[in-house]
């Protein structure tokens, strides 16, 4: 009996020890020894905590962005707020380097999802990455890298055409010393939602995508591979940076013949109905007239594209692939405007859209 009591005491001691030193599996122990009176749960188990910790360590902060010349006294780094499962970030650490693959040094930390680097110098491109920290789980992986720079003076003026053209807005701006490229941003309402639409090495740009809004506002940034992006041009109180197309007549847009932009070619063609339909109903005459106008438009496009191809090849005979390309583009357009006259003749605007169409046509489809 003495040994049985000792055995009982030792058993109780072992159970108490398990509960004391492994509280994360208390619920499992209770279920085993005393029965499960409800749903079995591992919510606070050491297993789940270990899984969450591994998820934390193997993940990274996302959407890291460093400002590109938007400020004269700092570079602003932002990122998406990070958590992994139930593990919250307690602090973010920001690292910086002067080369993408160089040595990164910690420059600060914050509890927020942004950080202002006020120690950055103008004329230098910096590279940033961010890491999240939790006191129980440690550090996670470094984020992807993004570059940024302090802004230097950009173009001093921007001028957008005011109704000069019926199919485009032409934007011009002052040059910036040592600029290798310029980036053009546009907004339809002069608010801060400017969208990048193009870049160029020139100090002018033709914006053909201008049929949605009656007015567009433009901003320009210069870029140099050593110093980064400039500030935007200053806002013009005389609204020279605002442009619009000539919209006094929507009809005028469809009267253009030739290339509207790099991807679009357009012709205007007329058609009539055959003489034997003199006494036919109006709808029959107009259907014939429209079909005749379409055939004339396609023939006109074919003649124009063929001449381009002959010029590109020095007047020599065209090969089968070129002939097939011309035929395909000529018949692959669409009618974008139809007008019938009182005598039921028809005029159409026939438009062809294809990526890099102008380059293909002018090179003779080579």
C-alpha cells in the first residue's frame, strides 16, 4: 500500500508538471484525462504558435514605395501594413543603400506604415527595403527594394495646345539640364490624380488619346540615371498646362484622312446605289450605297498601303506575305461614321486599328 500511494503521488506530480510547464497543451491534456465536453481546440497550442511564427519569418512587407523626386527635403517611404496570422507588427525597420546590390544600413524605425528619410542628399538615388519586427516572433524577411530621390528643379513651364488640333493635344515644355528622359502625367480635372501616360527624350509630346474629357492638365518630370527624377513643373496660374482638342464639331474628327496616331489609320469614302434601283425603297438604296462606300474605302486603303510598300522596297515587286498583309489590314477595319444624303447616297469614315500600324505600313510590312 505504501508503494501504491507513492505511485499515485508521483502520477499526480507528473500531471501537474505537464500542466505547469506545457500550458499550451492544457486543453488537450484536460480532454484526454477528463473527457471532451465541447469542440476540441488547439487555438492556443504551441503547435499553432510555431506555425504562425514560421509564417511570420518566411513572409515580407509588401508594396514598398520610395518617392521619386516629389519632395525637396526628404524621401518618403511607404508600405502596406503587415501582419501574419494573429501576429502583429510592433515596429518596422528601414534600411538604405546607395546601390541596389550594395550594403544596406538601418536608418530608423517606426510603428507606422511610412517613414520620412530626411537625411537623404539631393543628387543621389537611394535604395530602400523594410523589415517587420515582433518581440515574440523576431524579424521577418526583407521586403522588395525600391529606389527614390530628393527632387531637383524640373521644367519651368509646360504648354498644352488649346483647340489647335482636332485629333490631339500637343504638349511642349522647357528643357532640364542633363535630362535623359521626360515623363508626362495627365489629369482630366486638375486634381492630384495625375496618371503617367508616356515618356520621351524630346521636349514635346502629342497626346492622341483625348476624346474623353474636354480639358486635360499636364505635368512633366525630368529623369537622369544618376540623380533620379526631378520635381514636377510648377502649377501655371494662367493654365498654360491645360489643353483641349477642337470639338466645335464632332463631325470634323471623322473628316481626317491618314494616320490619326501610331495605331490608327482612317479614310473617308462615298458610295451610291445602282441605277436599276431608282424606284426601290429608301432602305434598299441605302444598304447598297453603304456597301459600295465600304468597298471604295477598302480599295483606297489598299492602294495607299501598296504605295507605301513600293516606296519602302524601291519600287520592286511585292512578295506574297506583303500582299497578304495589305489585304488583311485593308479589309480588317470598321465603319465609325455613316452619313446618308437626301438622294440616299452614303459617306462613311473607315478606320483601321492595329498596334504599331504606322511603323508597319511605312516600313512596307517588312
